[in-house]
C-alpha cells in the first residue's frame, strides 16, 4: 500500500495505518516497559551497529549489575570491557563508561532530559539523544534509524532512486505523534523490523545506507582480539600479541596505536625495534 501525506486527512490515515501495523508486530524487549532513563540510554548505546538478539543476550545482566551510572563509573576499563564482551565495537563501552562518570558526578546519577545536554556526553549523537528523549521521557522529536527508513521508503517512495534523509525527515515530521512519541517510534521500529524479514529491507535504498563490511579478517576483528588478549594478560609485547594472534607485527602495532589514541591501551615503545615488535602494550588501568 502506497501512502500519501498531502492533506491533514491523509496524514491521519497514514499515521493510523502505520501505528496499527507496528502494534501488530510488537516485540517484547527487556528495555521496554518501566525501564529507567539510564536503562534506556544503555540499551540505545548497545543497539548502535549491533543486532537486537545480541543486545537482548547481554542487556539484562548488564543492567542488573549496573542499575545506576555510579555502579558502572567505579569500574576499571578492563572490567567494563569484560562486561561488554559479546557486543563488539568496544569504543562504545569506553564512551558509556565515560558517560557514566559524568552522570554520576555532574547529574547526581540521573540522565538529563535535554538534547543539548545528552549530545555533550561521549558517544551520543543526534539519533541516540532524540531516541533517549522519546523512549525515556516521551519527548517528541524527529529522528531516523534503519527500521524507520525501511517503513518510510516502503510506503512513500515507489521508485528505485536513492532517498535522502532530508526527504525521510520531512515524512517523519509530518507523521510524528507528538502526544505519544514513545509508542509511535516503538510501532515504526517494530514494523520496520517485520518488513525486513517478511518483505524486503527497503532501507537499502536510503542514501545513508552503508553495507557493513565483513568482520572476518578485518581490523575491527584484530582490535577486539588484542583487547581480549590483554584482558587475560596485560601487558604483552607487540611481538607476543603478533605470535598469539597469528598476525604480522606491523599490523598489530598499528592497531595498538589506534587503540592507544582511543584510550584503551598505553604503549611503551621499544627504541631499538623499528617495527614496534618490542613495544609493550597494556590496558590503560592495568598495573
């Protein structure tokens, strides 16, 4: 069914149609219902670039262990990474750890209900800030993510040409249920997830769509492997890491340098080893 939103009546019809579709596809997820704003923020960070089933497997024990920002803030980086295991993109764990410290120290263990304040926190951009406002505080604003793009492109763009986010945001602004944004966005996301399985991932026609590169053999895989080794034994030389991971010394050293820039590790460089093999790598807060 193609929908139109040229008139107030058409907007109302389209909103009702999508709302009912979404409610019929409702997913029971652990961060829905009576979850706290902190729990919502944690779930949104976890869901960045990670499929829902993987988050569902980790989230319950995470939020039980860290029900408040201060509970996470007091941990070491190594402890945070160990708790994050299974989710990938470890920089999100580091950002969430930094955010927890800020919330504990500056916001008395609460999450601010302001887009401006949220976007000042590490790892939180426009989408995450607005999603937290909608799901944690029922505050309306326009935002897009992959499932929402899928819904809008399926019903409002019948051609084959790529669709820009500006066009999709116009649809979102016209349809937004400002009285109940929490329920509205829940419905859109659930319906979009259903469409991907039962019809097609129409979101691939969005200009913003980027296919995720293969994980196997990627730099992302090697970075994660380096951190996993250091969680077991820290410090290790680059040569030791290279041997254990069956990867060449130069590639391991370059990954370690990137991890150092991001705040995961520190490196004591070996002066006499030009390729970095003798450099010592340790997690930032390990002895």
